[in-house]
C-alpha cells in the first residue's frame, strides 16, 4: 500500500510537471502570460543610440574638415572637385570649412541636442530625433547627386532611415501608452438596467467609445476578454493572424443573460479589414438579443459595412444603427453612421 501511495504521488508530480511544461511552451510560442516591457522605452533607447552615433560621427567629421581644410591629410581632398561644381563654389567650396560648418549644424549639433532632450525625457527630443533622421537621408540624397555612389554614403542613408523609423515608432508608442480611460468620469454609466454596452478593446480606444455610449444611454458595461495574448507587439501580431484567417478567438466565459436587456450595443475594433476575432466569438455564442446597435472603430478610412453585416448575421438581428469611428493613435478623426 505504501508503494502504491508513492507511485500515486509520483504520478501526480509528473502530471503537474508535464502541465507546467506545456503551459511554459505555450507562453513562449504566443507570449501568453508574459509581461510586456514598454515599447516606447525600447524605441526611445534605439533613438538615443542613433542620435548619439550619428551626431558624434558628424561632429568628428566636421572637426577633421576644420583641422585639415584641404583634406590632404584626412583623405577628403577628393570631395572638393564635386563641391566646386555647385553654385557659389568660388566663395563657399574653395576648401572644406563651409562643408564642415554645414555638417556640424545639420547632423552634428542637431543630433547632440536631440539626444540630450531624449535623455532628459523631453518629448520634443523624440520628435526632433525622428526629424533629424529624415534630414540625414536628404543630406545623403544630395551627396548622391554630387558624388559617385559609394558604400559609406549608402550606409549613412540606411542609418538615417533607421533613426527616422525609431523616432516615428517612439512617437506612436508614446501616444498609445499614454492613452487613458477614466471610468469615474462616466457617472451615468450603469444606471439603465435595460441597456448593455459590450466591447472588446486592445489599446483602450474602443473602451472609451463604449464608456461614452454607456454615459449617454446609462447602459451597463460588459468587457469581452480574450484568453489569448492581445496586448503589446506580440499580441498585435497574434491578433493579426486571427484577423487574416477570420478565425474565432477564445474568450473568457460570461454569465450575462442578453435577453434581460431591451438593447445591446456592441463596440468592436476592426482587425485586418474584418470583425475582431473576440467579438466574432461573442456574437456567435450570443442569444436572446432583442435590439442591437453597432459601433465600429477602425484606423483606415471606410465604412466597413462587411463588419456590420457579419455581426448582424451572427446575432441574427438587424441593427437599429451602425456607427463607424476613425481613430488614429487615440485621436478620433471622424464619426459616420451607415
């Protein structure tokens, strides 16, 4: 009996261990349960690197031009014939001094200032860092017209591109991570027991629309929560996969009786030009809806009538109204009824 007890305990242990391994494997594959670090911080750190790298290189290059204006010792003398073909060359390009001043101001000090502002957590530094990446690309494009193609210039064009991308990403992530919805501001929400506002929201944009609907109608709120990872970059990619294939996405069960409400307002984002997968799952399982309204939130311009049509078919009811809202990184651009 004692041996059987040990075997039973071992069996429980290995079964628990096997379950734990499966969960960890699933977490690694799709990121479920893994806490995301700030995407803004990652993009900001990348931008700091590029502003310091490019700024330091430009300052060093400018100093070399000042120290050796004719470029004989630094190997830059080959630049002068190309520069002397430009307008006002007899005044500006008899040596490399003016080129050094331009390099220092446009790519050197500018990036140095941007890096300092970013390190001091000034949002202006993030914006300037991205702009200066574009300026570097334009600087290199001018060089392509003046000088023969060379690997160094092409490399710095790519560096400028990487810097511009980092700056753009940092600006977008900053807006996303600083978007807030304050439920306490919607004091009328939940007072009408006969209206239900259902929503799914990754970034909070649809959540705000849902709260505004609840505020205006007094409706109760019901959030659709997915059991899959939906937040962060990994979540974005994972949701995109569901969107492309038009799959249902598993959601947490709800005990809400929809037949209790006179009207159900469904608020949904658009995934890859179609209905968001968690909302599709909810609508497919929903029964007893008497009246419905749809609120569709999307980034691209368009009516997305296909999204409204799919919800109508799944819920087996024609909506009283369909409202589409264009939202871009937390800014609601336009609202239309279809």
